[in-house]
């Protein structure tokens, strides 16, 4: 993996293809045909290059923060900007530059070495450090680049695209205008993702997805009143894989709906069991992928499961990442409102992370905010983080929204969060993740009464 520039601040948005509903259908169809022709030509060129046996490099460029530019300057401005970027890349490289899709450009650098490709990427990055001028108006946008040589790790065009995607994603971790070369380390990551994707195909059929729950304590009443589903799987040779790693793989491999609908059923079964037990609790949450918010049948599936298990309003919660709101915002908002009308509690995770503006949050039908865990962790090392955390908690309270702190692990964090008015707290300080039967025993129960069971569960975890 090769980094060629000093890391800068993190980017503030996720790349999306600009969407403007006012464009005529004929224009959209024409654009779709154009992209299809462009992709077909690219595939043909790349196939020929990789089969020739000659060396070369493929460079993929991915423009960031484009959604925000589209919101600020409008569709026509951004289309002109893309054309200007395309002209720049063609003039710089003297190669065919394929506007692959949306805000992605791919260049096949026949005969290039990896070093030459990196020098080229440096020139591209330097141009993106300066403003682009469209119709007399300046704007700044950043780009991430992935570089992969051939022949090498990729044997087919599809494998090449996967290598480039992984390199671009890695570049995004370093800040704006970075380039990463796909190398052996990234190849091992790709193999790991492929292994996970292959395993997921049969994991549900074989009942190999482990379901656990994270309980949440009301620090004011000292009673466990909420819980959140957590999934993990065990893969031979890889070990335990948490949802944070395998769900993105499921998204990329088209398996996310099956896995998340399975999780939805598990949560509804759990809620049904709690109700039959006569337990007093607020809700049980399922973290969901942003992909589901763009599925037209998702609200219907939620409604069907709620009716099948007799789930009353307010008991089922769905948790979404704040970062998900940077893509497909309009569609997501419509889906969220439909779910809200069904009586589903909506929880926004990563509150305070900066992925979306406060004005965006105000427009969403959310009930609960989950404090970005970074603020909780930094309470131990950075005194200034306390003031940020207190401000976010006060903001949530003023908006009549519930706020939950996750990742609570120390008594100091408990004290500072409680003093700031954040009563809902979740983390290993109180409880590890639990199987459903253990959750049924502690939800609705006081912390003092739950200590023997929780100590036993913590002991089990330390021995596993």
C-alpha cells in the first residue's frame, strides 16, 4: 500500500451520484444509455489490456463531497464540473478516460509502471488541491484514487474493479486527495472479504449466525430498559466476525436483505417473549443497513413481522447510522416517515460525528439519538471532549429527543455522562452482550438484582 501525500483532515461527505427530480425522464434515459455505452467500452478495453500479457496500471478516481456540491450549486453546475474534470484528466494523461458511473472515473494506463502511475496521481491530487471554476464560480472538491497493476493480483475485469474499490476505500481513510496502491496487504483483505461473502451464503440456512443483545441501563432508575441486537458469526480460519465487518460484505454481495430480515424476525421474537413474560421495557432495537432504506418493500416487511408477532407501537426500534443520510436522503426520509407511522421507534446512531448537518437531523422523524462513542472514549483522555458531549446532550434534550451513550466502560465515564444528563447508558461497564435467554432475565430488572447474572456472563466472555 502506497501513500504519497501527507494525511489531511477527514472528508465530510460520501460520494453519490447527483439526483435531481426535475430532470426529464428522456434525459435520464439518455444518460443511462451513455453510461452503459461507456462501461461497455471500458470493459472491452480492460479485457484486451489484461489479456494482452503486457504490463499496465488501472487508476480509479472517486470524487468526494459531491452531494453537498450538488445541493449548493445545483445539477447543471455539477454536470459542468464533471465535464471539466474529465477534460483535465484526458489532457493530463493523453489516455482514454472513462466516466464509469456518477462521480467515478477510470483510466487504463497501458505500458505504465506503478511508480509512473503514482507520479500521475500526485499531479491529479495537486490539481484537486486548487479550486475549480465553473461559470465564474469557484468550488473545491476532493478525490480519492486507487491504483492496481496488471498482470498481478487481478485475473479478470471484475476482480480488477474489486481491487480498485478496496484501494479507493483505503485511500478515503487518509483524508482528501490521497492515492493507495493495491498491494499484498490489501489482497489479503480482499481474500478475507471473499471468504466472508462465501460463508454468508449458507450461514442462515445452517443457523450459524449468532444472535446476542446489548442491554441499555437507565442510570436514573438503575433499571435495564432497552436492548439492541448484535450479530456475529464464526468462520473457520478467521474466527469470530462481528456485524461491523460482515454486514458491509453482505451489502456488496447482495445478501444484506436476507441477513437483516433474519435479524428483524429475531428481534420481533425477542420482543414477543418479553411481552409474554410481562416484562416492563421500552424497546428492542435492530441496527439496519442504509441499503434497506432504499428498498420499497422494507416497510411492508416490518409491518408484516410486527403483525405476526403482535408487536405494539413503540416496542420495536430501528437504528440507522448518521453516515447513511449522506446518500439517498430523500428516499430514506420517505421510508423513515413510513416506519414512524407504523409505530417504529427510530434511533439515529453516530450523533455528533458530523456526517450530516443539524438541519438535516431536524427534518428527520427520529425519536432517539445515539451519542458518537468517540466522545465517550475521549472523556478519559481529553478534558475538552466533556464540553462537546454536554452540548450534544443538551441539544438532544432541548429537542425532546432521548439520547443514549454507547461504549461506556469506566466509572469516570458513568459519572460525567450522568452529571451531563445522559441517563441511557450502554457498555461493558454494565453488561457484555447477552444471549436472548439472559436478556429476558435482566431486562426490566434493576442493576443490583442483575449483578450475579452479569458477573457470570462477563466470566464466560473472558474464558471464551
